[in-house]
C-alpha cells in the first residue's frame, strides 16, 4: 500500500529550493527496492527502467514533484483522523510520491513486460518561485529520448490537458528613506500603493480566462520612517499566450510608471515563466480514460499550471493526472483520504500498462 510510504515522506520537510532531505529519502527508498538512481545537477532523482529489447525506444517519463509550499520550520507532523491523513503537504505532493514509489515496488521482477522504457523522476521546483526548474531541466536534457511525459500531481479523476501560462515578477521600489517629520523624501511605499491600485484597474478579458494577483507586498521599517524600500510579487496568468504577453507588457509599464510618478527607482526581476498552451495529450488520453474506467472513475479534463507545462516548448505529448482524493491543498490542514491511495495506485499502474501497448506511444 502507498500508505506505508506516505507518512514518512510527508514528515520529511521539502520547501522549494530546499528539497534535499526528501530527495535523499526518495533515493534511499528506490534504492532499497532495487533500482539504480541518479541525481542530476538541479537535484532531481531519476531512475530508468530499460528492459532488454526496449533500448532506443522513446521512454515514458513519470514525474512527481518533491517540494511543498511550506517554509522551513513548519510543523509537518501527520495525524490520522476518521479515515484521513491530515498535515501540511500530505497530499501535494507527498501522496503522489508515495503512489509512484509503490508503483516501483509493484514493478519489481516484472519490468520485462515493459515494451518501452519507463523513467520515473522525483523532481524539484514545481511550487511557487521554483518555476518548474526540475521538470524544465529533465525535458531540456532528455527530450530526444522521450515519447511522452506524465506529471503525477493533483486529485484522482482529473486530467490536465491544457497548460495555464504564468509570468511572475518581483518589483522592488527603492528611495532614499528618511524621517517622517524631518525629511520630505519620496516613499517607496507610496510607489507600491500606486502600483497595486493601478494593476488591479487593468482590464482583463473574461475569455480566455486571465488573472492578475499581487500575492505578497511588504516594505518600510517603522511608523515614523519614510519607507526606503518596498516590494511586491506579481502573478499573471492566462490560457492564451498572446493575451498573457499583452498583460505582461501592460503590467510592467504600470510598475515603471508607479516608480517614476512617486520619484523612486524600480528594480524589476522576472521570477517565473511557465509556458502555456495545448499539452497535445491526445496520445495519452485514451489510456487515461480506460485506466480510470477500470477503477470506476470518470475523468474530468482541466486547465492548470503543473510540471506538464514544461513539455509545451518541446512539442512532447503530456498530461498531469492525480492519484489520490483529498482537500485543503496548500493549507496546514490538508488531508488525504487513505482509502483512495490503492485505487490511485491501480489507476497509475494500469495507465502505464495501457500506454505501453498503445500504437501511438
């Protein structure tokens, strides 16, 4: 059962940019199961199953991300209550890692049935400012050897077939600072306020769906000080690449204008660029639906931002699928329905089998 792995994985902290401890755990678990693992330059763990006779054929890559949204120092204790496991990151994406590990356990001694190579990765940097760096690295490095990519992430019964494009910026406004009574210097917080107000006044089309969010804002030192610095983190999303590019241009212009009008400087850094568009999931969808049918689950197609986004620039067929049921993702009281893990494992195993036999693979 994946449950035997889940608590151990979930209680091993893995903040974005600090996934090392959990990467070590996954590498140890996979090694104990008899698989050779490798750790690449960005910290991904990868094992490659290439049975005799499959050499040179395009591989199916499964990837489940290591990182969670929770900072170092978060209490990641998992508790069991009424058929649920509850704790920070227990679902996203610890449950997916547990199911993938259980899949490797179940494949021991049976890899000869594979008709094509199967690669399995535990990758870094999916959440927040990680900007998909693990998945981007895997696909940039190995694209010629791959036939399809499946990101194992999300809830059972959902298949992400369209990638939501994302642009993210860190804007830092910088002024001279000073005393609130004794000086008359421009305030970085004044610029920040102007920027936020004007950003939220920008027109966003109702279709295709497009969003703008200032998720973090901070600045200043004390109530009687003119703020010398202030910063924000801006998230822009759209289902259409051209709409996203236009919003990007307009938002950047707003940030520059706010700094200029307030009389301060602007330091602007793009901290996220997730490609969006059609994931070309066609070669995978038949297997996804058939595997779900065998566990009496319907598949709902969705648009989202996942590691599967990284496949878009490479023209590689991709999809993101979930393998557990739960709720409250990105909250400290996130939960996973323990009884959903076995069906999730059965679904993933059957998906791999069906894809292996697909003429489109």
